[in-house]
C-alpha cells in the first residue's frame, strides 16, 4: 500500500502519472469546449441584437464624422523614464503592445507631459508612420484609468464608442484596404490624420459593439492560453532532448576512448574575402559557391 499523510485515508484507486495527465487534458478540453459554446451563444445574441437595433443594416460612418483626431508631436526617447506620467512612444505600439492596454511601459515627467498630447481613458491611439505599408495605422485602445501622453508619428482618436471595438476592427482587411488607398510615401509610409478622417467604419449600436468585443476578448484569451501551453510543452521537449543527448554521449564516452578533436580532424582557418569578390548569383566569373 502506498504511504499516505498522517490521519488521511483514501479508498479510491491510485492513478498513474499518465492517467493524471490524461485526466488533466480532458478537463482542459472540456473547459475549452464550454468556452467555444459560449462564443456560439454570444454570436447568436449579436445577430439578434443587430436585427433588433439595426433592422436596415449597420451604417458605415467616416471617422471624421464621429471622432476628433489630434496628432502627437515631440517626445524623444531621451525623456522617457521609469516613473511619472504614463507615456507611449509610437515605436512601442509596434513592438510592445497588442490590441489594448491599461498600463504603460514608460513614463515622462509632469513637466514634459504638459507639452505633449494627452490620451484619455477610452481613447484610441493610432500610428501615422512606418517603414512598410502593412504596419502603418496600427491602433491601440487605451483602457487604463488615467490620462497618458503620446508623441510624434501617432495620433489620438477621441470618440464615444467602444475603443476596443474600433481597435479590433482596424485589424480587419476592410480597414487595411481603405488604409492602403490613403497612404503616401515609398521609403517612409505616412497615414496622415487628415486621411484617417475619410476611413469608413461600421458603427452598430454600443450594445452590439460590446458583444463583439466580449467574443474577441475571449478568443484572445484562448489564444494566449494555447501559446502558453505550447511554449511549456516545447520547453519540456528541449529539456528531454538535452537529457537524452547528454546521456547518450555520456554512455559513448564511457565505452570508448576519448580523443582530442585535433587528433581526429584536420582544421584550417578561413581567410578574409573582400565584398567586391562576392556575388549573389552564380556567374562565369563567380562559379564557386
């Protein structure tokens, strides 16, 4: 009989580690299926809401008709600090943030904040400049409870709608197609605040916007959970590989004589080759790989 903690009794079967893993996997799958069932239920609810509140369809409205856009300026990275007023540099929107945020990675002093464009809770931040067409116009919904500031190459969109709904919509192909027609530049791509006002956005009632956000938030959480599980599994496989690699080579070393690398191979150091002597393509004058 397996030992048990003092004064503890257990009359059920003893599960193997494999049985436990299978049970945990089944529990996770059941929980995930329940979440997907909830998504289907909410999707049906959205269809009903649209039929009830938008019997003639969802209207498309130009951003300039329902929002105020203010372009940011200034804020070099040298004034960013680790405390003070929350600040988002436009480059961070590409590298550090997702669809929405409630806290910032960097800050500025109160003195510098007074010189910068403010972002209120519920506002939308969008980048105006990028080195490529795909990235420009990346949006970020600010859902924090305090005002923050932004600098140049980004603007703030002030509105009375669900900011996460707008941020999610700006990831769609509908937005991308409209954006491509309005961008200018070749080496540096620009999506000006003036051009942004022309973009048409589907604007259902706020109740519908909130339901759509609930569904997309749920999928975002599911995606994050799956990524974490896959990364954990990958780390286990890395450790497993390292363990067996070391064991196999360790056993080989015990059974055979170990020699210095120089005793079994011939080694030669490479020499410097000028860039002018290298070609990207195989030609008559550059036939050797």
